[in-house]
């Protein structure tokens, strides 16, 4: 089109005669046809782009729905019926944002919170659903679920980052957790954030082996374990949330308080 415009400009400055006028009109008409064709192609490409975008959105929504089905299945297998994974995810993301975590860290945290119990698929049902205390041998099997989670999630590129958080979600700030006995800053920040959110929801939810603590009891237990089981900085943000949020907001963000000392959390 640039070449055509140049030719047209040259023709316009030629000696005025019918031949030059006809040539100029022909070039201008050609430019119009080319412009019309280009506009049509642009509209077609725009339409296809929009269709592709909608299709990608549909695929992503289907993908998210499939994951939600799996999260619900994991919760039910663990004897939980109230959307444990979703509640923990909401609270963990909220705490992570308050701590100034980056968007990428928040995304890893979100998926780790949703997938944290995937390793329990490898733990026998009679242990997962046992209504009473676990024996030493059963606890040993239960304590392997972070390692199983690492094995399940550690194959994919994106999920490898998520797997490391899942692997560390039962580590304690004082180094007395499992499976590796990491302490303090050795534990990834997203795992330290998740540990607080998970403990809160575990304590305020009914489980097959015990009843639930109240919201205030759970908060007191988390505060008591700051510096031992939990990162004090994360606990501080958790206490700020507990003080700022109304009881109705507690119910909206996470499970309403329905116990257990934190150390008994499975």
C-alpha cells in the first residue's frame, strides 16, 4: 500500500491529461480495494482471536472445575465435608497478601493450599478415617503424606514449586516438625503461611476423631504456639485478622469455629 500511495502521488503531479487522470483513479481504486480487504481480514482475525480467547477461558474453567472435584474428593476422604481445602486456600492467600508476598508466591501458595493433602491418597483408608487416636505405627504412615505429596506433584514444571510447599507444610518453626525437621527461614514462607491457615481450619472443624474448637480457642492456641510450631510474623498477621474481622467475616473467609490442640492436627 505504501508503494501504491507513492505511485499515486507521482501521477497526480504529472502533466494533466486524461491518461494520467485515469491512471491516478485506477491506483486510488486499487488502494481502496486493498484497504477494504485488509480491514476485512483484520475483522476476521479479531473474531477468531475472540473465539480463541473464549475457548481458552472455557478450557481454564473446565480445568478449574476438575481440580475442584478432586479437592472435594480429598476432603471427603479425610472425613471433612465443609470445603476444608477451599477455606484454607482463602485464608492462606489473605495472610500471604498481608505479608506482602509477590503475585507468583501467592499463586504457588494457592495451589499448594488446595493440593496439600494429595499425599493422603497413599495412606490407607483405615488410618485416614479412624475415629480414635492413631497408634505409633499409624502415625508413622500418616507422617509420610507430605513425602507422598512431593512424589505426586514433583513431576510437572509449575507444580514442582507447589510440591516443595506441600512437602514442608508440617515443618515447625522450631525445627521439631516433619518430614525433614527444617527450622525458621529454612521453611519456605508460603509453607509457613499455610501452616497457620491449615491449623486454624483444622481446629475449628469437626473431624472423625474429635469435635471442633471455637474461633477464640483456636486463635489462642495459634498464639501460644508462635515461635515453636508457627512463624511469629505470620501469627501476628493472623491475630490482626482475628481482631479486625467480625464473626460474620470469620464465617465468610473460613469455616465458622466448629477442637483439638494444634499438636494433634493430622
